[in-house]
């Protein structure tokens, strides 16, 4: 009886895993060039501030464009970990807007960041209601 229950549980878990793998990925909608330019007026400054802050280990500059939740979420200790991970790249040679995603109530601005020996993508998320405030940040 216990073996039968175990097999049923395993089969149920496998079904759930397989079903999750078969779900459609969310389609990403990108803004037009004109719309992107309007959002980039705000996100370009934030991108430059974030990258410069990491290179110079300046926490106050890092959080300058963050909303209150982001300021509370990204403590100085977490910033130190980010600096340790990405600060070794030095000063960025370029920070360029790749595209801007429409994410329902938010915009996601993807920036290509090029260093002498490395490159990464930085995603800055801003609310549509106030694109001057960063409410999300990821490095890929």
C-alpha cells in the first residue's frame, strides 16, 4: 500500500513538472523607438548612476534613483556584494540602451554594459506612473 501511494505521488509530481515545462512563455512586448526614447530620458540617468556607483563604490549614488522600497531592499551590505561581483570590471566603456519592454504596470529597460574585458546586460524596471524611480534591478 505504501509503495503504491509513493508511486502515485511520484507520478503526480512528474505530471506537474512536465505540465509546467509545457506552458507558454510570456510574450515580451517592446516599445517603439519613439516610446523608448521617452522612457529612456529617465532610465538613461539611472543606468549611468548605477554603473558609476558600482565602479566608484558609492552607495549614495547607487540608490539616488531608487524608489523607497528599493532603497530599503538594497542595503549597503548588499551593495558591497554587488560591488565585489561587478566592481572588478572597472569603469564601463559604454552603457547603451538595448530595448525597453512593456511589463504591464512597468517598463523594463535593458542596457548593454561593456567593460574592457567583460560585458553584461542590466535590466532597470521603472513604474509607468513614475519612470524617474527605479523599482527593480537585475544583472544578466
